[in-house]
């Protein structure tokens, strides 16, 4: 088990990767990444997710194309990633949905964000790079992967080996974002 400092070090090296090398990702690593998502906390243990691992080359390229925007020149790097994980929002349990209504908040979106971050950090621990994508043609991805119309594709996680160097993180200083006992 990692200690607190080790976890912070892992978080400090995780970055969005937009270049992948031509090297397949071992199935065991992908299974552990998906397991990190599965084990993630969720409101009332609703687990409102399904993770579709896309690693079949032709299918992966179709999904990658659905993340691209030629007009805005976005996400063309996704074609290089040997694995894509499509995160689909599923119906949560009754307790979580009741909380959504009572608090006017969709907890399933928060839960999906937590699960996706967990998978991204697990991938980093496995020596892999990731990029969390929110820009894609949902209708096309649903069509390609046979996702029911009633479901919602929320995110796509690209996963693969990279030779990118660690970039300096620019974050606000703690003094601007952390306070104790009062705003």
C-alpha cells in the first residue's frame, strides 16, 4: 500500500497525454485500471457507470474518429492511443436518485468524475499515460459500440504508453484555495 507522500507524488506526475507510442498495453494493466473505476466511491453506492474497454484496433479507430474535430483541430492524437475506455452513465440506485431530487443535484455525474479520475491515477501507477476527453460525437460512439439510446456517454479515457516528458504543473497556490473553518 502506498503512503500519503507516495500518493501525492503519483498525483503530481499524472498529466494529460496527447502522444502515445506504438506499444500494446497489457490486459492485466487494463483490468486493474477498470477495477480502480469499479472500486470508486459513489453516492449511496449507486455505481452509475459502465466502462467499455475498446482495444480492438479497427473499432478503436472508429471511436477515436468520433472524438475528433477537424474544424477545431482537436483530439487527432486519440488515434495513437492503443486503448480507449468509454464511460457510460447508467441508472443509479433508488437512494442516490432520491438524493438527486431532494438536493437538485445529479450525483451520478460527480460519481463518474471520481471513477474516471481513479482510473487515470491507476493508469499512472501502471506507467501509462491518459487523457480524459469530454469532446466527442456521442451519437456516433453509441452507434459504433451498440450503446442503447437511453444511456449517456459522459467521457472517454485514452490510455497508452508515452515517451512524453513530465511538464511543470501550474496550479494556484494553496493559500488561494484552502482555508480552515471559514471561507
